[in-house]
C-alpha cells in the first residue's frame, strides 16, 4: 500500500512538471473559457508574414461576404460574371471563388439556384483546371431547388448551431452563425482574445 502511494505522488509530480514545461508558469490554452474570437485582421498585426502567405491560400476564401455590392478581391483569380439576371447588389456571400469554383448566396441566405423546377439554370462557375480536365465556364448546382447554406460548420470560423434555428445576419437560408466567414486563423488555433491581450502569457 505504501509503495502504491509513493508511485501515485511520483506520477503526480511528473504530470505537474510536464504541464509547466508545455505551457510555462501562468500560461494556459487559448481555448479556455472567456476567450473570444477577434478575427484574422487582429492576428495579422503580430504575424504579418504568416498572414500574407495564409491569405494566398484557399482557406480564407471558402466563404466571403459581399460588402457594399462590390465583388470580393481574390489573389490570382477574378470572377468574370454572376449567374444570369443577378447583380452584386443581390449577392450576400460568395462560396469559394478562388481558383476552383464559385457559388453565390442571395439576400435571403439561400444559394442561388434559379427558379423552382428549372434544372438547367447555370449557377456555379468553374475556373479552368487542366490537371483535372475542367474548362472555365458555368454549370448547374442543385438548380431549380431551394438550397440553404448549411456548410458553415466546416467552412467558417467560430461556427455555432446554438440556439437551434439560429441564422447568420438574420438571413433564413444561412444555417447557424459564425464569428468570421471562411477558414481563418482561429478556426485551427481557437479564439484568440486572451492571446492578443497577453501574447507571452497565453499560448495559442
């Protein structure tokens, strides 16, 4: 029994030492209660070189909000046009749009798919990709169907589906809410407010 007690305390001391070695005295994980999402712009202030490289990847462009009716500005690619009959004033978000394909979300939060039953409506733009044999041009995506945007759990940062029936920007077609569209810094590193306030004291 005495030997078992000694082993317990030795193990406890080892674990305590490992914790201090990993995080340093007074440090804690960024995802602890109380941390909030601060957005990629805040991260860029201290991590500018990493940020510049990151912004040339496809991750932050998985979902982009349209501001003031102006098309998003992507690195390397430009969207040539919108689905027939639409203007940028009628678009709330672009799904993708960077070097692969793009779909568009209307002002109600639903993916633009054309009128009900019109299965030939061209609503997805594909960029040319000779590696997989894709030519640039328009194709169909759930055309003629009512299609909500329910991809936020993977393609946004700080996604939440609570409370039930919550909708980003109050738009019925957007399922759930998020802190920032696209896959940005805090999607992998966790909410960064505590780290931003105390970079040396709070690890990411």
